[in-house]
């Protein structure tokens, strides 16, 4: 199995641990952007698996981790110059995301 497929399955499995009915969507027959990589009750998920994450992103997360205290969640906000604030990207570790949310806190009905 391709590593990126396993990554998508792993993300779906991680989300199911917090009550999401997440599952990987097979690529066959999909047009780019027509469906998420992983179906989810809470998110529209696009997974990107890369050999390396740019060092400056890792450094930004390391700064957020180093300055987090009292159980605060380290988060990096990434905004392009002259772009709208609402288009800012939010980067956080998966484990922190899973600990921070649940279906109940998101107001998602599990029926």
C-alpha cells in the first residue's frame, strides 16, 4: 500500500477515536477537489504526505511548543501578506487537536 494511502487511513482512524465516523475515500474516479481524502463528521480533510515539512514551519511549531505553559495548546497561525485574516492557516499537532475536540464539543449529532 502506498504510504500516502496509509497516512489517510491513519488520519481517519485517529478521528474515529474521538467519535468521528471518519473513513478514507478511495481516489478512483475522483476529480481534484470533488471529494475530501477522508470523510468526516467535523472536517473537510485534505491530507498531504511529504518527505519533509519546511524547516521554518517546524521552527514555528517548536517556538509555540516552547512557549506553551499551563496546558495551553501550541498553535501556529500562518497568513500571507495582503491576504484576508479569515484565510489564515492554522497548524497544530494531531495529538493536540484530538485532545482539544470531541463531537460533543463541536455540536455534531452522532446519529
